[in-house]
C-alpha cells in the first residue's frame, strides 16, 4: 500500500523550512531519506514552492475561477510531500516519525486510494 506524507510547517515560520539547528534532536532529513530508500519504502517526494505562489482552481458554471494562494486558511502549510510503500499505516507512521519535520512541524500520513479505471 502507498501512503502520502504531507510535510507541514507552521504558518509563522519563514518561507524556508526550519534549519537543522531549529529542530533540537531532530534527525537529518538526508539520513531519513537514505534509511527509507535503503529499506525500499521510499517512492518519491519533493519540496513545494511557497504558498504565496499557489493557485486554487475551480470551475463554476463552466468558468474557470482562479484564486491566488492556498485553498484553505490553516495554521499549517504544506511544505512538501513524500510517498511511501508500506505494509500498514503503523509502519508508515513509524517511518514518518523519523522525518525531521515531525520534530519541527507536523507530518500528516494518508493511505492512498488507488484509481480504479
């Protein structure tokens, strides 16, 4: 099963992810990636550009409605994502807990629902 990790930071943070020094005792993200990849659990992931560059797209009455910024107003912003291949939610949570942003932000883990087309 594949799991999506939404890597989030607090809105009050700077546009860049916190430095390693800001996350006392947090593991280095490179070490996290290497361990997940070496275990065959890492599928893909990327950092995202700042929320100020986001666009929300809706179609209403046949017209495209474009809004600058995020879809929702929340205190946490999605800074990136990772996709894991795991046997269970518990395993995905265990791997996510080793990510540096679990120590300085929050990681949301969701099981992916495969498209059946």
